[in-house]
C-alpha cells in the first residue's frame, strides 16, 4: 500500500511537471478565442453570432487535423522510452506529409462553409459574417497543423515549456492584431469581426516559425536533426501514424462536432441565443484547457513507461492522470455555480444575452466533472495507443445519446437552448463512464501480461 501510494504521488508530480506548461499553452490558445469573443462582443449580438458560427465550423476542421497529428505524442513517447532516437526523427519528418494532406483537404472544406451554413438555416443577418470569418481563418490552417506536428513531437520527448512560450507569443500577437484590425487603430483598416480572423491567421504563422526556430537551435533537440534532410513518404510509418491518429481524429470530431452542431442548431434561433451559447461555451472551453493539458501529460507519461516496458507503472500513471483531471473540473464546476452571472457580464452588456448565458453556464457546471473524467481517460488510453475502441465509444455517446436529445428536445420540440445543452451533458456523461471502463480493461490486461511475464 505504501509503495502504491508513493508511486501515485510520484506520477502526480511528473504529470503536473509535464502538464503545467501545457496548461499555460492551452490557456493561451483558448485566450485567443476568449479575446476574439470579448472584443467582437462589443460590436453587437449580430457580429458575435457571426463569429460563433464561423469559428464553430473552423473547429471541425481543426479538431480532425489535430486529432490525426496527436498520434505523434504516444509514438514519439514510446520511441523515446526505448532510446530510439532515429525513430523519433522519422516520425517527425513523415508527419509533414500528413500536414500537407490535411492542409489541402481542410482548406477545401472551409471554402464550402456557405453551403453548410445554409443547410442549417443560419440566420440571414448572421450568414455573411460567418462565411467571411470561416474563409479567412482557412489561410492559417497549414501553419497551425505544422505547429502541432512539431509541438506533439517535442512533447513526446517530455519537453513542454517551449510550447508555452510560443503560445503566449501567439496570444500577444492575436490580441494586438484584434485591437488594430477590429477597431482600426494606428491607421489600420477597420475590419470589424473579420479583423479577428486576420489577426488569428497572422499569429498562427508567426508561432509556427518561432517553433521551428526553437527546434533548430535548441541543443537538446539538435541530436534528432529534425530538419537535416528531406524524406520521401514512408508508407509503413505513415500507415502506423494514421492507424493511431485517424481514430483520435474521429473521437475529437465526435465530441467537438457535437458542440459545433449544437452551435449551428442554435444559430437558427437568433442572434441572442447564438451569442449566449458562444459565451457559455467559450468559458467552459477555457476551463477545459486545464484537464486537456493534463490529458496530454498523461499520454506522454504513460507512453514513456510503456516504452520502458513497465506496464504496471503505466497503469497507475493513467489512473493518476484521470483523477487529476476529475479534481480540476470539480473545482471548475463549483466556480461556475457561484459566479455564473459575473462571468456572463464579462462578455457582454446586452441584458438578454447576459441572462441566457448565465443560465447556460449553470448547465456547463453540470458536465464539468464528466468532461474532466472523459478527457483524462482518453489521454491514458492514447498512452497505450488504444484509439479504435475509444472512437466507437465517443461516436455512440455523443451521436446516439447526446445529439438525439439535443435535437429532439431543443429543436424539434422547441424547448430551447437549455435542452440542447442537456444533450451535451448526457453525451459527455456516457462517454466518461464508458471510457473509464475501457481504460480499466486495457490497463488491467497490460498489468496481467507484466505479472505473467
């Protein structure tokens, strides 16, 4: 018992050490959307609604691309744990071919946004803003995917601080760009909401080049010679990465897609409802960045243990990461219950939008713990490179449980946005339960193999 307790404490310290720079990084990334929402919110409900719809569709493409690239973290972590430096470099160089393919496909998808929005009957006043916002954001996707390929590779090595520094640089550029381009300060053009998108694209390209410069100059990374030579596509390596990454992408798309579709469904209910949803979702997403970072740290820590063939240690590390995520989100839920009205007031002066947003923030408080437990379990499973069954679980939880409730009650029965959010709560809760059960099976099976060996 004493040995197990010591192991848990050690794992918690390691996950927090790996995770705190990622928490700062994720908060910086979420801070971009927070800044866009707050600064665009001052323009009015119509502009904020256009941003909400446009960024929701962008997130679909973003979730899929980043999900595929997430295969790099466990793959590199396993190679690092096994002291396979050549394998680390090979994974990174091959990932650029994935970045290229994702960029072409996702940009093409972004330029079909008008057809998608029309299918969801987005309010005619909001539609042109949403389309222009989505199309402008598409120009940053190659940079963002390239950044994440390098980020996940470096994180797989257990090096997490550079990501934090570069992301804060991106946040500073984004906020300054918003101030200049939304309102037309210092002689810059006054672009309104579209200025948010232009600032975001600029920050994405600058952060990519900053990350490349760091990787090329850092002594700890120089041994891997990431940029020393060009590699043609290696079908075996690409197949290995895609076998892990594509299920992760569909898992992220299942969860993120449910929230995106919820935003699109609410987009047909008018600017006030859409704006309130964006406020509640933006704050909930901001808090979600903390367990999401611990999710990544858990994947890395579990992957390193498995690379050393220490499956019993990997099992305990996974459960420790899940527990940390659950604790963090329990604290977040309490804060939302106590401060929901004050939080809503930070975003808007519109009374109707503020009151509805405060109600939706209470709904967000309900799913916080489930959200933490499901993302923690997802990170632990990815450390084991177990991604196919979790994909099936998320598809079931979000689209066969969550979406029908949200659509039937919220839209077809016209019971309003609160019932759309009820669907989100049920989907996340079922996912949390099933993913944790899956981790128990996978981890226990691994521990049994170790004990038999």
